């Protein structure tokens, strides 16, 4: 079995580096209650305890609308250095408008159109947290990307697309990148050509042994609820014995994202 790429030491290193920096304040806006959101916020709060940063949580009523959301965002802007929109929000609330209202200078998730545009131009400021967590994992474990073939399975706006752009950055990662999705023909042939296979397709256990070249590095970004608990997009037990390195789920990429929220907070 290849090296298990655990997220905890990566997370702790990031938080340790942030301790020496000036205290920052993060505003967190949510609407109603959600178990997944509760878990994520708890992780950010624990991380902030280690770095000395402050969290200001604000909860809208479950029947809130876009007018309420904009009012809360405007109030938070006057008090904090960055704002996290803690999903989910009701369907009647326009998330794109909320993101624009937060603005690029308070955007800790790296999802404002201006920040994504900077990423496209090769000059990123606030990096989307999940792609950022993947890169932190690669850096921490000293996994070489220059000239390597990185195959990303999944083309979402929050993971696949920004991660592809980041891995292509000249004189930084310098990878050769292929982006696949569920409709890609000859998917197995393409994934088996990967030196580094990164999976974020939202399908539990989708990637099997037949998809992976022996010795490849496999980064599983998926988080799915199953009968036996939380599982990734990679069938870990089926794949682990042939990989050079592989991330577990849970305990892999997902455990780093809360630290990346605070790292982005300090970059604003």
C-alpha cells in the first residue's frame, strides 16, 4: 500500500504559521440550521482558537430573503476582515448576488468573480479553499507536479475548474492537466495515464482499481454519506494497494479546508 496522505499534519502546519500573524476577524453568515454546516463551522472555530483569530457568527431566520441577506452582509463588512457564506441557503436567496455583495476584498472562499478572474490571469489572491487544500497536500508531502500529468475527474466551478488553472500556473506548479467528467469517453484510459489523479465527481466509490495506474498519486476530494459512514469518490480499499500515495476520506483533503479559510482571511 502507498503512503497515506493524512490531512491533519497539513492543517496543523498551516495553523502554526498563522499564529504569529496579527489577529483577524471572520464573519460567518448562515440561514437556519444544517448538520453539515454546523460541523464545518465548528472546525473553523477550533482552528481559530489555535490561531487567535475571532469568529462572528450571524444567523438569519430560516424564512429570510435576499434583502435580509444583503443587510446582514453590509453590517458584517463594517466589523470583519472577511466573510464566509455558510451554505446551504434557501433557494429563494440568490447566491451569486450575495457573493457579489461580499466583494473581492472580503471573500475568504475565493469565489468572487473578480478573484476567479485573477486566478484565470495567473495572479490569484484569495484561492478557492478546496483546490487550495489539494495544493497544500501536494506541497506538504513534496509530491512533484512539474511536467507531471494531472488528471482531474470533475469540472465544477468550485473544485475542478479552479484547480486546473492553479496546477497550470507557470513557475509554480507547471503540471500538464486534463479535466474529465462523467461523460468523458475512454475515461479509464485517461485516468490510467495520470501521474496524479484528483477526483471530485460527487459519486461514492466511483474510481476503481481499473481507473488507476500502478504507483499513481490519488487525491480524493469527494465527501459522500453512505450506509457505512462518510466515503470518498474513490473506492479506497479497491485502489490503495496499487497507489504510490492516496488520501483517506474522512481525514484527507476535507480536514484542511477550515485552515484554508483562515489562511485566506489573513491574505485579505
